[in-house]
C-alpha cells in the first residue's frame, strides 16, 4: 500500500491515508467517466456566462485540448524582449 497526502479546507489541512483503490480522476478513465455523465444528464439545463444564459448540457461542445502556439510571439523578461515559438 502506498501513502497518499490528502489536502483539504482550501489547502490548510493535510492528512495521510493509505491508497487502497486506484484513483481515476485523471487520464482516459476520467474522460470516459465524464462522457457517461454528460450522456446521462444531456437533457438538464446548466447556466453559463456568469449565470446570464442557459443551455442544455448535451449541447455543450467537447474540448479537444490546447491549440498549438507554433509561430506565435511571446514576451520575455519584463515584457521588453520577445521570441517566436517554433
């Protein structure tokens, strides 16, 4: 068994526990879990845009990851220099 540090209460408390079950809060298993939950709750409404709009949960688009930053300029130092991402 491995020891796991659990953080709670806005990061102010810590407790060490034994990890008995493999965690599934990241990676492919979690994506599958999210998809199942989204399919099950697809007819429920959620609020977006600071509570100003309401859409069905099934109408939300799936994110595909981060876009590439290739060819973009980024500032360096204290904003005085720049370099191009390759």
